[in-house]
C-alpha cells in the first residue's frame, strides 16, 4: 500500500511533458509578439493619419503627417506665410518597438491634408512596417484614404 505522493517515474514523466510543451510554445510566442508590435505601429500610423486630417479640418489650414527617421509627428503651418504653427504627437516607433518604416515613393516623408481634409499628394503612398519575419503594408490614396 502507498502512503501518498508521486513516484520518481511519474514526476519525471510530467517534467518531460512540460519541457516538450514549452519548447513548442516559446518560438510561436516570439513570432506573435513581433506581429503584435507591427500591428501596433500600423494602428499608431492610422491614428496619427486620422488625427492629422481632423486637425486640418478643425483648424481650417493645411496639416501634414510626417515620418522622419522613424519619428511620427503632425505639423500645421500658417497659410499666409508658411510658418510652422504647431507640432504635435511626437512618437518614435523605431526606438519604442524596434521596427523599421519604409515609404514608397522613396522621397516622400509626409502626407498633407488641406482644410477640407483631402490629401494633397499626387499619387498613392505605401507605408511598409517590417520586423524580423513579419511585415504589414498600409496604402494611402492620393485623396488621403487608408487601405490596409
């Protein structure tokens, strides 16, 4: 008759099973975290884009959403003399989440909206957010609409 407790064989069997499950789960968790970081950057870009458009409408002047060296920010200018009136929403996504941003066409670093909220770009803009094995692309039409 047993007094209670587990035998050494039972304990070792459970430990081996836990080891197998953990060895399968850890790589998938790393990929999931990277995917969520890419989605987080995409969400931040969409939010800043919408905020810029709304700012242009509410202020009644052009507003630009800028992406320079991985830093996202909004800038409005005075229509009369083009002086910068305000700069808002500085967010360094490359430092905070470790992602890179690629913009196509390559010379573009801003999306500008007029006082009606319409984009002033001559063609569509693609913003690519890659990190390790995953990436996401956002396409902004020349009128300022985002397609995921």
